[in-house]
């Protein structure tokens, strides 16, 4: 009598061991890539954390915070009430102004809750917007090159390079740069442009278009038309990206490109966008026919535009922006110091982890890289064309300030970064088609050839490493449980041995010009290729992990040079480090001015607000210093009194300065803690009204002329830009050689129109 034999299952290796041997799963690679996109901008922007508020930020943070801190929902109605005044000045930006007021209110709330100066809260919000833009840029590039579902495949090598390229462009290139002025608004607007593009690229050319998407897309197009000028670029960019992806990545036929789901979605977005856009432009054209519109929004087409266009098309290059950031500062060397060393250490660590993940990331074909390059180049040209039509930018170019930032820099720097990333992926190396021992060839899907060190994505694909050992394919099992073909060379059959040990038939096949592929008849079945764990299931002829078209010819083939990608990561890390040093120099230069030091002291005083007599004395001294500094700018003085009085009333119920204009009537020159609504006295549409500095009511949305309240609702004439320290529009003095864009005609809704950023 013999005892029955019991087959005990072989224990599966521990999870940690599988992670080391087979590499991290797809989800871990995506988390690493997105985490790098979040962290890389921080060392570059960190030197600006305490930069004092400048231009309209000196007033808007306190004004919007005081108005909406206790009732944020009033932002919508307040913005709608002020819309007629902005339209008369040639400006719309309905949803963009709501976002701006919301971000200012958030910065003010952070200051109040955490006891931080309001400028710190402002910069933190700008940093968050920069992180969002960096993440969106990575997702936009991945959405273009991915054929199937985005997160079912490993991120491509573009995800390793793009964060460093985007962060290198976050340079404070002058006072009008989005990194300095209205960063939260315009960096978020640029993220919106790339987000729309990424969303449109995620529509499948083989999928169905669902009817319930139609009203949402129509509303989305109308919202883009009501946002701001940066958002206008979203639909042209998305159109180019969808067509490039369909032609180069998905190999769709021309007829299919015109009737597929992505094209239908784009058509509905355009259908919702054009009516709102055209109606607004017609209204603005009627108001601006006499030439009385706001200079920052006016369109000037002529020889100066043609001259400015090529300059703005290259203004995103970091060396040009470094020149603008360090201009006029100290004579001491700026490329050095603790900031440079700290940024280099942090960015170096992030670059190390990015290079370490390169072998596990999906490769990008030349056609996919071309699709990204076309999309990025389109965005550069769109942003350059938009800025070249502006008179202020034309003056920047005429005076030789090529690298200075403007609102278009939020999109052109990011687009330039994606263009560089795409160009890096055109670098190829010649590589034998047949994979030798220890060389992973992702296009040879032979489970009987995959041995130690040879990655077989068709067999050991995403999700297989986490299966129980008994359910894994043979190539993914431990060596002891693998068949003969997966064992070491000495134990392999003849078909899987190296060339010297192969049978005569293999030698004859190679001598006839046909490469010998061992085990070719044992390739993956159609069921394996359509498995849900495979990244690209729509076209099985494309290997998992490789974004591209059909296989290249056998024999010799070109392959992405991961070494070139690693070198690009290292070089861009150095560029981003220099950008951090340039930001430090601009911060030092700005804080050396009397206006910046005064704005910084006001922010500190408001953060640690003292309602007692001692605090009132300090605040009155600050007001007296501001009046002496801006004696030739009644507009700035009025805005200072209105905004600070509003914030003081909201925070402690007292006047900012007992000797100020708002102390007599207790309104703070701004209607106390809110805005009183009343119908317009001239018989026009009702708008909100507020008490002026002298206690007289003024209409919301009324522009000012030369610092004085406008009469009869007539729009103010735009001021002329300043150069070389001459007074700017609105009577404000310009900075040292800087184009002063602060003098925007004032609106009595408490948010003067922004010429420098909004």
C-alpha cells in the first residue's frame, strides 16, 4: 500500500521581491511621474516666496479680501454688475475676473488664518498654479502619444523630461511676468488651455460619441469665450492636437478624422465658443471705435506687430528671460550662493529618480514625437501672435527688452518646454532587431525566449506580477518553475541558444538575409494581445510600452536613445537651477526699492493687525509714507485708501488710519464691509454703487481719467506706457527702466482694470 502523493503549490515570492525583480507596476510609475511634476517647480520658485506685492496686487488683495472674505458667493454678482464698465473699456473676461477675485480672497484668508503676510499667501497660490500647469503639461503630452487608455500603460519617457523643462521656464522675467504678476490667474489659464487639449485627445477615434456630451461641450465652449484671452487659444490648439494625433499616432484615414468622436466634440466646442466670442468682439469694437479703450486690451496691427512676432516667438528661451530677471540689479555675481546650491541638490535628487525610471517607461516613436512637436509649436505661434498685437509688447520689443515676460509667457514657456522635449525624442540610435542575451526587445513577444534579464511585455505585463504564482504565465514564474526555454543558457534548447550554439538551420536562415528569431512561431495569441492588462488593445500589431506605428523593417532598426533622454534631464536640471538663481536676483532687486519695502511693511502690519492706538499710529505712518511716495498719483492714493480701509473694517471693525478719509463717515471710503447696490441714476442698467473717498457715491464700473472719477459714465482714455522712469498711465511713476503697466483706468467696483496682468 503506497501513500498518495500531494502536490504542494510553490510559494509565490514576496511582494517586495517581485517589485525588485519585475519593476514597479504601472500605477507606481504614474505616481512617481506626477509627484515629480508637482515637486520640480518648487525649488525654482522658492526664492520668490516673500516677494512683496507689486502694482495692482498692492490693492486688490486687500480690496477683494475685505469684500468677499465673509461672503465669497458675492463674487459672481459683483463681477456681473461691473461688466458694463469693463465692456466700455474694451475688456470682458467675465469668468477670469471671478477666478482672480477668488484667488485674491483665498490669499487674504490664508493671511488671516495663519498670521502670514498677504504676499506670502499670494506666492503660495502662484506656486500651486505652477504645479498645476506642470502636471497638466505632462498629461497633455501623454494624452497625445498614448493610443489607448492613459493610465493602463506606463508613462512615456516624456513624463520624465517634461517637468524639468517646464520648471526651467518659471523665470521672473520682469515685473509683468506671470511668475510675478497675476501668477495664479494666468498660470491657471495656461493649465486650462492644456487641459482642454488633453481632454480632446482622450476621445477615441474608434469610440462612440454619446449625445449627452453635446450640451456640456456647448457650455464648455461658451465658458472658454467668457474666460480671458489666454483661454481663447484652447480651441485652436486642441484642433491641431487632435488632427496631429489622429494622423500621426492613430493612423486614422482622412475621412475618419472628419467624422470621429474627437472631431465631433471639437465641433461642438467651437459651436458654443464662436457666438459668445463674436458678440463680445462686436460690442467691444463699437465702444473702441473712437480709440478710447483700455490700452492693455486694444489690438494694434501694423509693422510693429510684424516686428514683435518673431521676438515673442523666441522670448520663452530661458537665457533671454535670465537677462530680463537680472537686469538692473547689484553688481555682485548672481550665479552662486546658497539658493543655487540648494536648488541644485533638490533638483538633482529628483533628476536621479527620473533617470532611474527611464528603462521602465514607455518609448515614444518619432511620429508621436512629431505630433507633440506640432502641437507645441502651434501654441508658441498662437501666444506670440496674441502678444504681438498689443501696443505694450510692441514697445517692449522696440526698446530691446526681448526676454521680458507678459501674459503670453504663461503659455509660450510651457509650449517651448514641450517642444524641447519632443525634439529630444527625435534622437535615435541604430540597434540590431534581434535581442541578444540580456537585451530586452519589446517587439519580440515570445514567452519561450524570455529568460533572466529579458523583459517580455506580452507575458509579464502590468498586473501579472501581482497574480498568484499558479496563475502566472510561464515566463513570469520563478526560475525553478519555468520551462526549459526560460532557463539559463546552459539548460536552454537549441532554438533559444546564442548564435554559436544554434542549429544549422538557424545559420542558413541568417546567411540568406533573414534574421533568426528564436521561437517566432510561439508568439502571443490574439487572446493574449487583447488581454486587459496590455496597454494597446486597439491595434495588437503595436507592442505594449511602445507608442508608435507598425514595426520597422527587420535587420537593423532605430530605437529611442534613452541615453539622450537622460542627458536632456541632466541639462534641464542645470537650466532650472540657473532659473532659481535668476529669481533670487530679481527678488533682491525688487525688495531694494522703497515702494517694495513699504508694501512689505503694510502686509506685515495687516497680518498682525493691532486695533489699538499703537497700531493706528503705525498704520497712519505707513499711509503718510505712501502719500509722500505717490504724491503725483491720485489714482494710487485713492485705491490705497479704499482697499486698506475695506480690509481693516472687515478684520477688526476699525479704520486703517483714524486720520484717513474713511474715518469720518466710518465707511472706509469703500462702503464699509460691503458694496451697497442701487439702480443707476442715469436711467441705464442698474449697477452696484459705492461711496467714494470723499463720501460721495460713485457708480460701479465707472472708469477714471487721470486719477479723477469719470463723469457721466464716459470711458477714460488709456494712459501711455512709461519707459525710463517717466510717469505711467494713471499718473504712477514707472520703475527703473521697466514698462509700467499699473496705470489702468480705475473702475468704481473696487477692482481697477489690470493692464500689467489682467
